[in-house]
């Protein structure tokens, strides 16, 4: 997806179907149904959700007669990035510092989790320093 192109937000049901398609890479409606937790929705419900995802540009398909094998055209990483960027701008004034502060305070992160986050940040700082030299 091109930079600056907005990705539509998914409903919970649409996101659940996308999570399955990202996991299985491609599949028919029955394949998606097989991967849904019980109680499973009706076949027609899943079929409708998949058609909506096609209209939204998240999914495409290969037709085999009347059957369609669906596959994601937006990666999980692309969607996650767009979703987080939307949350960042909508709730944290585009400030990563505010976002990290919120999650570290509100979720009562353990010392181990905070140290792991710090290690990730230290690694990224070193990587960027080395790229800028």
C-alpha cells in the first residue's frame, strides 16, 4: 500500500476473518469457517463478510467456476501500521512518547516487560545511530 493511502478500519467480524486469511494465506469460505472458534457463524454470514472485504480492498480471489478462493491483498503488517497510526493521531496527538507512557502506566507492566521494551528501544537506537554515520 502506498504511503499516505488510507486503509479503511475493519469491524470486529471483518478483522477476525482477516486474521484467519493472514494465517492460512488463502482459502475458500469453508476453510475460513473451519478456522473460526465455536459457535461458528453461518456460511452465508462469512461469505458476506468476505465479499465486504473484497469491496474494501483487503481481499481478492481466484475464481474456479462458481467457487472463489480468497486471499489477502493487504498484509497484516500494513493493516497494523495503519491501525496504530490512526490510534496514535486520534488518541495520542501523534506522540509516540504519550502512547508508550500510557501503555506502560495503564497496563502495570512488570519490570521484566519494561526491561524487554528498553532493550528493543536500545537496539533500535544503535541501529539508527549506525545508519546515520
